[in-house]
């Protein structure tokens, strides 16, 4: 039944209307200054991508994500075991690290020594009931096993946030579950600006945020960069500061949205790619922000959601797009995002 559902879902994707979005621009971006961040399934994906291509990623931000390879370890036991083992209680950081070292030894991911040079920001809200704080503690232990220096490893876990990105300007109350999974929290009486905290920890921002953006986010055709089997949306988004169109060498930060947080899932809302706060800091600090998208799988008859391909529009951290290898360098979604980055790094 699950295989039949996957087939029908993929056929539905093939029959969808043609995309009118543009190609990503070739901007001569700096390939040595690429970083990633994400919430929930996007947090899992940020870990996954930055481990698989650790030679090409210099920083990572994980907001309520989880351990590398956890989904592969438990997916075969079904959704309930997967959730309990990877989101509701901590899996072993040591087991995750053993998987990473084994894959690196087989040369299907980059050498593990690269992870130690990354700058890592980790966040867990104390009111998060979806990916519980103990899970993020195990992610912290993973990066300690990877020998990330204490000065480069920041772990924030004292704010009473729910399962969400934390924005200084938009979102619901800190401790409440908001439909957009974006909340506002106070830290010592001041709005907590998570996009700033992530980008500043990774890059060391020099300029204040833009009072008015120099450009508008663009929509681009994701089908140019990977296989339809990657089960990603047809349209992605990016923010390109005007200065990055005029001059080469801008840095690139990839934001992986969480489940139910794509533009499609939020009814066309631009809250993630335009309002969250990344763009204001990116604009004045010469950072291109890439917002790749994964939509919910199409509904197929009366088939239960648990048997559908990807009913909540999550990034693939357990194998729905490919049973084996989704977490490796050749993983379909990982490869698609890397091709997007290669386009931004291409000389104009």
C-alpha cells in the first residue's frame, strides 16, 4: 500500500502545472562561506547536509532538530517508533557518531575531521513538546564528539519557546504553538532575534540590519536542479541583496523550513522567506539566503496520512524519497540543494 501511495504521489507531481519561476542567478558566491540552518525536519536536514558535505559547510544552526542517521536507524519500525526514538527521547549521540565515521570511511560522506572546524548554533525551547529538549542535548553531545571547540559550539536552551523559529518581529506568543511555527520571545527583556543569533555566531556580523531591504525575494524553479524523485516543491525562494548582484564573493546561508512550514503548507504565506528576519541581516552583511522548499505530498483518495509519501511537507530525514542513501552525499534532496548552491557560486 505504501509503495502504491508513493507511485501515485509521484505521478501527481509530474502532472502539476508548469512553473513560471526563474532560474537562480549565477552570482559568483563564495563557496568557502556556505552555512545552513533549519527548524524541526529542517534542523535534521541542516545536520544531515552539513555532515554529508562537511568540507563545503562552515557553519550550521539547528533549531529543535535531531541526530544524524536517527531516521535511518528507526524508520523501518514505523512512524510511531521513529517519532518516539528520534523526537520524543534522545537517541545515542555515540551511535550517531559511529554511523558518521563509518560512512566517512566508506567515502559516501566527507571526512569527519571537517565537522570540527564548523561553527555550530543549537537551540531548544524549554516548552518544546514536539522535539523534546533531551533530543537537542544529544545533538550537543554529538558535536562535542566531533571535537567542535567550545567557543564554536553554542547551545541555547533557557528560553520558554515552543516548537518554532524565534523571530524578533513576527509570530505568536513564545510558549504557544503557532500555526506558522514562528514565535516571539523575550530574552532579558529584549526580543530574541534568532536569525541574527545564528548568522552572527557563524559569520560574526559587522553591519546593523537593513531598515529597508535593497531587493525583494525571488521565486525560482527548483526542477532545474534535481530529480522529481527528490519529492521537492517546484518553486523555491531566495533573497539576493542588491550588492550581491553588483559584486561577487557574497556568502550563502541555506534555511531549511520545518514540517507544515513551506509556502504551500502555509497557504502562500511569505513568513519564512520574507518576514522571519534572515533577510534584514543578510542585506547589509553580503549574505545570499536560499530557502529551498518541500511541499506536502498530494492527497490520494482515502489512503491514511501515515501511508502517504510526505503529508506534512517535511525534509527527508528518514527515507521517504529513497529508502537508502538519503542522508549521504548522493541523497536526492541533498544533491538538489547542492546544485542550487553550485548555481549561485557560478561566475556570472
